[in-house]
């Protein structure tokens, strides 16, 4: 196991339909985070800064592909995809990956890093 992330990673590349990227971002961000409720040890949801219609969803640490599928095909996620229908292009093909290495120098939470230390710290 690579630290606490686990050995497995699922990558999903999304392309928002034209002029709907902001709506897709708002709709899908909580769904990407919900992977934690189904056994992921970490998740990330990125939006490309140059190709604003491109999004990347990462889910780390599912023990098996079946564990990922319990999330992906859950009533909650299926319903979210249905609600977001028309905001993204199909097909959506999750890619099951094996994590080989991961590193980080972040020593503070990202929110704190982005806004600076809390007052009084």
C-alpha cells in the first residue's frame, strides 16, 4: 500500500458540454466527494484551467474494482448522473489504475495554504 492512499486509483475524465462547465462543476463536486462514503481513502476533482470544459475525477484507495463499482453504480451516483445529463459528454469511461508512487510537500491543509494562516496562529 502506498501510504494511506492505497494501491488503486480510478481516473475519470469528463468533458462538459459547451457553456455548461460551471453548472457541471457545481453538480458533480459533491458526487466526486461521495466516493469517500463508499470506501475511497481520498478523492480529487480538478478543472483544467486552459481547456475549461475538461474535468478530472480521481478516487484513491478502493480495495477492489468491485468496491469502486459499488460507488459508481450506487443509486446516489446514478441519480446524480441522470440529473447532470446534458451537462457532460458521453461516453464516460472510468480507468482503473495501480498507483506506483505519490509524493507531497504540503504540510498544511490546502484551504489554509490558499488563504494564509488563521488569525492568531
